[in-house]
C-alpha cells in the first residue's frame, strides 16, 4: 500500500503535511475534517480520493465529495480528475479503472439533485427548487417588513423577527 508521501512522489506533486497525510490515509469510516480558509482542505480531499483509488480501496464512482461553494467544488473536481489521470500516466492503475467519475458538488446542489430524483416518492414535485439560506433570509425579511397587521404583543424588532422566522 502506497503512503500519501509515496503517492505524491509518483505523481510529481508536493507531499502532504503530516496532518494532511493523517487525513488522507485514515480508515474508511465516515469522518469530518474542520479547517479554516486556506488551510489545504481541497488539496487534502483530492489527496484522499486519489490515495483511496490508487490503493484499490474505492473506485472513482464510489466517491462523494461535498463542499460549501461552487468555486471549491469546481477546483476539487479539477484536482481530483488531474490526479486520477496522473495515476494512469504513472502506471499506478489501469485506465479502465478510472472510467467512472466521482460526484463532487456543493451541499446545496447535491441536496437539490436528491430532491429532484426522489421527490415523487414523497409526493412532491420533481421540479421544485430548494432555496439557499441567503434567499430564505431575503424572503423572510420581505414578509416581515411588509406585514402591517397588529404588533402590540410583539416586543421584537424586524431583524429579530426575521431571524426567528
């Protein structure tokens, strides 16, 4: 089994830090990694996917990678695909193993896809659209600010009511 450092050398990329290597070669059970902006999360996620595939633990189509932003999802998808192609070029895996694609998306887009695919099972319209938290906040704010009914028993201001909604 290749270590993350050995795999990086074979791919001609910088080796992971010890902390990244620990995440990359962790067991197959679910895990959450919390790290701040610019800490190398996308690089570590790409390294983990490629390490798992290179060591025969998963096939690309068995991978689900979720991020918060479209930009991060796009960057992650490109990194993973480039590295998977690098595995073939470095003769670490046969090309036919990499015919499937990992699913890499934002949380919101993936949830929308699940709703579309399974809505009818829950008696919902498949064409319904999920809204983002920002849009939900805007809609709630519009409803609260447009309300002109009785407010005598409400001690909160509009921002607090919107947040509660």
